[in-house]
């Protein structure tokens, strides 16, 4: 519960600070761009191997979406960033008479400090550390054609949990008020809580099911424009 309260409170605080304390001569900046989220799957275990684990790049799903943020600068090389992104993936596989569909949506809302270098130079690298929350939704459906008709087994779940973001990127200044973000990379883990729900089996019975809380070691890539 404390993690969920922090997930909501931290980004709100950061967004407020951007507008209230941006007193540097450097104007606030807005970023809009494409987001590619490499999301870790949910294996049936609680093995928190982390970003340096040998299986970090296994069992991964690509989610496409958008990324947006606003940064207000307290100093020319230091600012506060509020970040929001959305990524989704729809995946369907069919084998003979069975079709499996998995839909995943992940919303990030985070805030934190940003350190940039060479704000008047052509190339402007930056690093940042963000904290806040992520809302994750799963919708899984299995359909099978049988003699008795179409049998469907499905479940839906959604949860808002504490999330972090650590990374950076490089901006290319093309004009006084326009920059191109050549790339940005963030390690964005989500600390999932336990989720209990009920599923409808092919026999028509309702069964309880629990996803154990664990960390999703996600990585988010992006590019876009800054103005």
C-alpha cells in the first residue's frame, strides 16, 4: 500500500515542482516521441535475477507506444522531469483448433532529477533518475473449437505499482527552440504486488488463480523531438 501511495504522489510532486521552481534562464522543455518497451514476461517463479542476470534478455515482449515528458530547470545543467508513457502489445497464436490471445498495456508516470551537459552545444547528453508508478494490465484469452462448440478461458487483471526509471540519452540541437532526441534508454523496473483473481475453465468452472508479486525488469527505448 505504501508503494502504491508513493507511486501516485511522487510524479505529482515532480510535475508541480517543474512549474513552481523552474527559475533558471533555461526555458522548460517538452519531449514527445516514440517508445519501445522491452517488457519482461512473468515466469512462474520469484527469481529476482535483475538486470545483470544471465536470463535478463530472455522471455521478453516488445510493446510499442509513446513517451512524453516536461523538464523545468533549476540551473542550466540541472532540472526536474515529469514523465508519462504508454506501451501496448497484442499477440495472437493459433495451433490447430486453439487460439491464444494476450494483450498487455503498461502506463508509466514518474518524476525525478535530470542532469544535462552542454546545454548550448550541438550535442547535449543527459542522465536522469525517475520514481513513481506503473499501471499494468493483462488480458489473456484462450479459445478452442470443440464438438460442444467454442470453449473460452480468459482472465483480466490490472494493478498499479511502484516503478523506477534510470537512464539517459542524447539531444541534437537543430535550432534555438527545437532539438531532436537521437535516443534515450531507461531501465524501468516495476515492483508488482500479488494479484488474485478468478478464471473460467473450459469445463465452465470458476477457479481462483494468483500471480505472485515480483519485479518486471523492463527496458524502455525512445526517440523524438524536444521543444
